[in-house]
């Protein structure tokens, strides 16, 4: 009987550890941890006839981000102004832009420089 109790205790302990570890990862994604922080995800969607680019920008901090400036490269820029805490927007570069990288800057020493990534193609999806 004591062996079964020990096995059950080890199993319950392992489950509790997994909940703590995975729960901490999920909390990092949904709870702001800094006053000023930004998430940037530049995506390229290559179709057979055209290439579409979009940049997801989200304020992941506690405070509003002000004076947000987007540089798509090749002289193409966009001034966004202010993003409230948690607010997400999607912007697209001009169609003639080479879409190699995007640089985002804002007040409070925010600067992100990222290269575009391609969307994975799935069988049966448009452009695959």
C-alpha cells in the first residue's frame, strides 16, 4: 500500500511541476512585465502572382507607447503616433517596397529591427 501511495505522490508532484512550468510560460505571453515593451512580427505572404507584406505591432507593456515610427526600408516610412497598452495594429508596406526588413522606434528607448519571415505553405492553401 505504501508503494502505491509513493507512486501516486510522485505522479501528482510531476503534474504540479508541469502546471507551474507551462503556466509561467503562458503568463509571460499574456501579462505585461515592463512599463514599455513592443512585439513586432513582419510577415511575407508570397502568392503566385504577388507578394503581400504585413507587420503586426503590439504594445505589450503597461504604459502607452508614444511617437511610434515605422521604417520599411527603401525610404518608406510611417508615423503611427500612440499605441495604448495591449493595443495591436497591422500595417502594410507600399507594394513597391523590397520588404527585406522593418525598423520600429518609439519614445522611451524602444527600437526593434526585424527581417520579414515567410508564412509556411500548406497543401490546398492559396499560393501553395
